[in-house]
C-alpha cells in the first residue's frame, strides 16, 4: 500500500547572520531524514529543542522547501511543486500550531475563520452548506454554536486550540500535522485536547504527524515514534517497543528524564551542553554527551541499522555493547 507520507534523505540548512558585517553561519537543521508514514496512524517526532522536528514538520507541510531530499504525499512528489501545484494537495494535509493565538486572525470571528478555510478549498459551497459544516465541526470539537459570532480573544487557550482544530477539520483532511499543539496549554487542558484529537482520529480516520518534546504524550497517543538529535534520526520504532526497550543512549536518557505516570519522579538529566545546529560534533553527533562513546563514535557517523522492530543509529548497539533486542 502507498504510504500516506514519505520523506527521503531530507536536508535543510539555513543561512544566518552576515548582515551589518556579522559572521555568516549555516544552521544545519536537518541532515538527512527519511521515513514512511502510513494512513490513519499517529506518528510522533520527539527530541530536544533544536533537533529539527519542527523544521521537518514545516517541510512536510510545504512551509519550507528542503535544501535536498524529497517528500511524497499520497504518491505525489510535493517538495518541488509551486504554490499553485500544491494547492490541490493542501486540503488533505492541514497543520495546527503550538500557539493558536498567533495562528488565528484576531480580527475575524470564528464564523469568518471557518468559512474562509472552507471556501478556499470548496469555493462552490453554498451558505446553507457552509452553516451545516461549521456547526458539524464545532460539535466535533466540543464547541457550542454561539462560538461562531465571537473573536479569538474571547476564548481560553484550550478553546482557541479547539477552534484551530475545527478550522483544520472543516476541509476534511487525511492528515493533520501538529507542531507541539498542547505545549502552550495548562496541564489540565492538555489531556482534554489529546483526548479530542484521539476521538477525531477514530471518527474521521485521520493520520497525525505529531511533533512533541513530551514523551508521556508519545507513550499514550503515538503509534510510531522517531527520536531526533541535531537533525538526524537516532531511533525509530513502535511506541510500545521504544518505551519498553529503548536502544539508543539518547532515547534511554530522554526516557529516564521524563516524568511517567505511576513512576517515581525521575532525576536523570541530559549531561553536557545542549546541542546547537551551528556546530555539529564529528562522528556521532551525540558523542559529547554519551556515556558509551569511544574513539569510533568520535570519528565515524553511525548509520541507521534495521532491527527486528524499528531502526537505531548507534555503534554501541552494532558492537553489542548495548543489547539490540
Ligand atoms: Fe553513544 Fe557512540 Fe552510540 Fe553515539 S554511536 S550514541 S556516541 S555509543
């Protein structure tokens, strides 16, 4: 079966600085990322700030072009299409952002916001059809009909995120790309939005490409996980396998550092300096922070190795210093 989304060897480098005589630098945000994502599943991409996960989401959504590599959606190559060429595919792939306050137009009522999205993709929709669809997505997202006449500033953060989800939903997407969609919300509201996204996936057979730094979200919400570090994939696998038996030292440390339901509060912290895509270490990018690092790790970049379930890029796993299964 054709994958819903396919990324192949995606690289994205940004130029920074150079203005006013400053030093020019290359930010190596993504350094060769590949993946296949089937229909109807929840794909989570995790990693610390600066690991390239949001850049990958934006390339898949068509907001950035990759420096090299390809992105296919439903079998169509997307990364080399013009804005007009992408338009027929944009409806099926919607995006929601971390901060709905910034992604909703403060001058537009919810009615105008939803109608604009619907008419952009379905220009022949009549006023009465539009009304029916708007009321349908409001009901789906747990909002009342009187929401339509109000402005974004009249809602709480959680309600604004529901409006963003309704705006995505009204054009009947196959896939929603969600970039840290609960990170800006109160903890009590985060679970409500996750439950809502889960219900909508079941009802509308949606796939999610879900960017998060929060591993507890992945454990309870994701089907497949990709762990990234400095623009590279460290490890991939089903969320069940990855949480039961993380192989990559970075994944292991992330899991030890993450608060987990029913487990004592973890004290593990990631050692060393936080990573910067301006200066990627030689060999394995994680070696300055890795307790298993040896000379080979400092000199040679590990390749992604296929395991019985998932993949991992680590010399210590390949050499048997860390158990693969
Ligand atoms: Fe650590 Fe070496 Fe594995 Fe990198 S390749 S994660 S430095 S053991």
